[in-house]
C-alpha cells in the first residue's frame, strides 16, 4: 500500500540534521532533536449506526540545546526551515538563562546504539471507513446478543494508527523507525432488577491480522457485563486476592515506578536502595526484552539513542536492575540502563496454573476484575483502590461483588505473591497472568 506519510524517513533525517546545524550556529555545545509524523483513523459505531469518524495527522519537532551544562528545550508543529530555525533559537535562548546542572548533557558516545535491528513494528492498515464500521458493528452486535439483559451500548470503536520518527544528536547518532498499532474495543451496559453494570473488552496489535475476531471481542465484553449483574457488598475482612491478568500489570507498573530513576534520585520511592535485595517472593522472575518482534514495547534504542538490552530485572525475587535514563543515572552515580522513555516489554514469568487453577488454589477469597482510582503512595508503598470482582468459595466463583476497597502495602504485596497464572494478557508492554496474593484487606460494609 502507498505510504500514509507526507515525509520520507530520509526527509525527516535531513530536517533533524538541519536542526542540529542551526543549534551549532547558535553556539550550542551539544544538541539533540526528534522529528516525527503520525496519522490515524478511528470509527465508532453505537447501536449499529456510525457515531463518529475521527482522523488525525500530526507532525512535530522537539529540540534540546546545551550550552555547557545549561539546557533549553523547545518544540514546534511547523517543519518549515524558518520555523525549525526559530524553534532552535528559542531553545538556545532558554539554555543561556537556565542554571547549570552537573547531570545535564547527552549520553556517553560509548553507550549509543551501534546496531538498529528491524523489529517488524510497522504494518499499516488501509482499512476504509465502511470496512471499519462493519467490523465495529459486528463487534457490538456480538456483545448485545449475549443476553437479553444487555440493553444498551457505549459503542464499538476500530482504530488504526501509524507513525515514524527520526532521533539525532550532535554526537553523530541518527536513528528512527516506523510503527503501527491497531485496536478494536466495545463497551456495553446490562440491567437487571433496576440496577445496571457495564464492562468492556478490546484487542490491540501491530498487525491487523493479529487482532482478535470482532465477534469474540464482543462476546467477551457481553459475558463480562452479564457476570457483573446483581453484585453484592462484602463485610470488611482479610482474605486472599487474585488480580485478574488485565489489571495485574498495574502491580508491575507500581514496581517500575518505584525503581525508576526520577523516583530514586528524588528519594520519593518506597524502594530506595533496593538493588540486590529480595523485594519479591523468591519464585518471582521479571524480564525485560526490547527485541520481541512486533512487541508493543519493542524498540532498538531508547529515546536518547542509548542501546537497549534484554535483561533480568528481578530474579528469584531479587532486584537486578533499575530503569535509568542518562540524567537519572548521573544523578545516582550509575550508568544508563537504556530506559529513557520507559520500560520495554516486561514479562512476569508464569507458573503452571491457569485462572481456574489459581481459583482452586485460593479456595476462598476475592477475584478482582476492576480497579478504580489511583491509590498507590509511591513514597510509603501504601496501596488502597476501589475494586469490583467476584467472591470465590471452594475454588469456584459464587457471586459478583462491588463497592469495595482493597488495601495493603506494595512491599507486602510483592512478597505475598503466591502464584502467577498462565492466562497472560499480551495486549500491552507489561505482560503477566493473573496474580494470586496470599492476603489483603478488603474493606466493605
């Protein structure tokens, strides 16, 4: 299919080189820039009718200029030569008036990525509005057909997105690649005895042919909605908790946030000085792999051009590494881990039980399928979130529960992980199965 972009990769590289040349002309001792372009389409259907058609087409440049250890940054969405020059000049002006920062500057040239493997991230999808609407309709119809109690829909949406970029710096590094991401989602509403519930499901992938079938996405959304009808409240108690796979990745996200450079050098983390310490249960193994073909978190280098590597982040419960950019590494007196811009494909190793097996192992307890609010204190590790899910007895789901809160401390939660399910959710960059915790506080009536 023809390229969806207005600029070629070579043109983006030329613009980046031009911006760096402007920076040198304004007296910069060092500079870097990222120039990108993106386009996408989203079609939303509700009750069988097209509700919205959205197109987006964006482009932009961000440039950072260093005057010694003074730093300035500016950005623009206008890629004409005059706009590029004016933007670089603004960044240079800002740099002249900022305070010196001993940690500021580009990465060490030795850690820049020398190889940039093709990770098969770009698979554009030239689907028409009519075809997108048909898939969305099929998805919504499948959800509505699950049960007569599903009486309304929030709509089904099909989105396709493609982008490409070039990053370059004054050390001679230039790199970039194109990527794509497509998704299909639906949310429906069920009602019984005057009470309503909603739930949803979605699928996402780099390649359109790797999306789940529209009918399956709809069916899962419908089934999840029906199962939540007639929810009950629980009395306050201590009990085992299973975090269903789609939300369990949030627990990994809390760990990543706590051992990321900005939290560590600001000393605003409950996991300070945790390198080499057993933070998780001894059977926990967490690996980072940036090189998974078509992975949603794959990248041949980080946002500073630093090479990335597959590595163990947690092994046998022991923290093996942090997530550091060049700046945060310097603040900590360490080396960049190639994580400027975030983590890459974190995979929590599963055990040998599926979700049904985890329910049987738990016996009695709470299966959490939805979390509400942002109740994690990254300084203390205290955790409290609104929740909904199902009460389990004898290893079997008994009834839905709602209007409850689960609480604990993240340090205890990490150490209280009993098992990881084989029901791995691969729809994001943090992949894990359902997580069984030995005990949490469940607050209800």
